[in-house]
C-alpha cells in the first residue's frame, strides 16, 4: 500500500475531551484552533518546481531515511502532498502578505534598539518570564488551580568556560550549552533567526552515589549520552574509573579513562553504564540506557532570537528572544514501543486519510507527544515581552518534533553537536564563540559537504526560494556554482549562514510586524516579499510534488 506522510503524532485525544477541562479566563488560552492542522508547517506547501527544466528539493532535510529507533523512513513525502482533507487549503496567510512598505517605514535605528533590549533578564539579572508566570499566574492558569503548572524558566544564560549555566550566586542550574551545526534551511540565520540550545539531564545523573551534586559525575554522564546519541567514542578529561566503578574506556580494567568508548550491543552482551547515582538507578531498572535515546528526565532549552550587528559590523545573536522553547522527556519507550507508534500512525493514515491529528495538552503545560516528550513554548506578546504560547501555537512545536525521518529521539540539534576536538569540546554558547571559522561538515552517506550539497539542491538556501542573496552569492547569472565561494564555505560555514546587514535588518522588521499583529497562527516566518508564486494556496490529496529523485539527509 502507498505510504502516507507521518505528520507529527501528538496523541489520539479528542479535541472535545480537552475542551472539557477548566479553562483560563483569557480567550486566547482556550484550547481552540483556527485551523485543524497547525502541525503541518508552511514549508510543506512549497512548490519545488521552478520551471520545466528545474526542480528544487528542500524536503529531504526533514523527510528522509531515518536512523533506528526512529523507523519512519518518510522519503515518500518528497514526492507527494499526502495531506488530510482539512489541510488541502493552505492556512498560513502571513506567507502571502506584502509587507514591503511597512518594512521600509521602520527605521534601522529603531529595530536595532528593539532587538538589543533583553526581554528575558531584567536589570538585576533576574528572569522576567519566571516572575511574570509567578505573579500573573491567573492570567495563564488553564486548570483553574491558581498557579502556573508549566515549565518555569530557570536558566540565566550565564555560561562558564565549560558551558555550564550559573545563577547570579554562582550555583549550577544544571543547564549546559552546546554548539551544533544548524539544520540546513529555515534554521540558518540567513533566513531570519539566530538560536541556541542547552541540555539538562535528570538530577539523578548529576549526583554521585551518595546523592550529592558532582560535576565530574555530571560531565561524564553527559559524555556517555553524547556517545550514545552519536554512536561514537567521545574524548573526556581524565577521570578515575575506580572512583566511578565503571570501565568507561572498555579496556578491561579500572584505571584512568580519557574517553567514553561507545560499545553498546545488548544482543551480543555488550553494555554501557552511567556513573554515580545513575549507575545504581540503571542497575535497579529505574533509569534506562540505549543508543539514539536520551534517558528519561532529559530537558532541552532553545532560545530563538533576532539578528544583531556587533562592533565589528558582523551579524551576531541579539539579546531579545523571539521565542523560548522547552522540551522534557517524561517517559521511556523501548525500541519496540517506538516501532508500534510508527506502525499505528501509518495504518491510521491509510485507513483514515482525512483524519487530522488531535493534540494532547494545553497552553499551560505544552503538548505531549506519543514518543514520551512534552514540548512547550513562549513567544513575544504585542509589547515584546515573552508569554506562554497558545494551544494552537503549541501545535507548531509538535509539527517538527514527532513525525520526521531526520529526528533522533524527537530532537534535531544534539545529534549535530560539534565534536570534542572543537573549542571547549563543543560545550559552549554562541555568545562565547561565533560560527565564524567553523569548517563545513561532511555527509555520512557520500562524504559530500553538507551545506554545499543542500545549496546544489536549493540554490537560495531556503525552502521558499526566497533568499536571492544566497543564490547570488553562490551562483552566477546562469545558475552555475561559484567555485571560490563554495571553497570559502568549505572552510567557514558563516559564509553561508550569516546574512548581510541589510537583509538582517529587513528580516527583523518583517518579524516585528507579525509580533505587533500577534498573527503567529497565520505563520511566524519572516517573509520579505509575498510567496504566492512559491507556495501552493491549495493542493489536491496525494498531489505529486514534481520531485523525481529522492534524497537523503544523512
């Protein structure tokens, strides 16, 4: 039978059931949808056919042959629009609006002043969003218990020389920032935003066997998780294996380890172990370990920011956040259970092709997806202060974190973390070191440079064929690659990833207009000109995309 697109599975909980729960007084936080499929992003409505001789393929970066235990393998999506009936009409109206006059009316000085305001920390270094959620809890309380029950932001974005976040008092918050290769396409800063990601493991993975916080234990367990996700050995600072009671380098003795040896093959009786209190929890069956899966309790914090201009007239990360995104792994699922989820979804799409996915969760606690994770987001209100996303806005979080072949345990960035031979072993924030000078990674399957490969499939460097700046930088008027520019890209990915100052300012302005409208439900991508010639306004069920060759992201 034909495969159908595995659009993000968020749960099979009926919307009517959700709505029976007590709701906040603010109308925007009621669990209602303006359209039935917020989990299908505007990028999926792209027409990849340029003309009779040219076709792009931005789809492969998300929809590809997957890595186990993600058994989705959704390459078929590259070749047809397998939308449910209610998604055939494109709901992302912001993509068609002409904002050119409004963008031109905003002064460069005004937008720079705006993006340089910190809407996360106040002048005393305290977290404004956490204060707002505590003091104004009733405005966002959806279960009518008088308090905020979602994630309460607790990172100070104050990272030390090992990437660890510190409170104003100098205490460890548990968050650790890491550098990573941005996913090709929308997440490249040249298309509108800078971003960063931090990880925090559950408390049991931060403690020694006596239950005390232990930095060596925590760093070691983070390295073990990195080895499992990447399925590679990971160099570490020397540690005494006798103290940790685990042969980390698998040399057959407890000595001084300088690497985490990836050697996990349960069917061949080869195991790996966490250290500290987590070792005991794993031994008792209270904590789990497997390749390509994070341990339960893992959290991610992802800020999405405007583009700034530093003193050297280079594009940099702005203080102002567009969004703050949070994820937490609540439940451990085995490989078999994850396989069943995929099989059930494929059967659902085949038996009931017109049925849309029904989201489980609410604006207060985020959305819960079937793979055992909760995703929650905060976004700017009309005044530019961060607020919880509405139920519908949370639907877009689910869109990219539960139904794509490129995902690793529903996430994208940690698998792409910089290896340990980089600055601070890859554990740093972009404000500590920028993307400049970072060499281009190579694809696993064929050894080609990753971003160069993407550009050859998508000359504008985005899904919407809208970034003419990139196309003109890397291709001549006949569409031929400029060898010198690709050579520069091989040595420095910022050659592609960073836009010009003019483009950065325009993108900031375009997004600010969406903030003023609070029209995120109609699309939150910064669009400089209408995309009516690139995005389908309507498609037919299973309509061919026009792409002839299936590509792989790995």
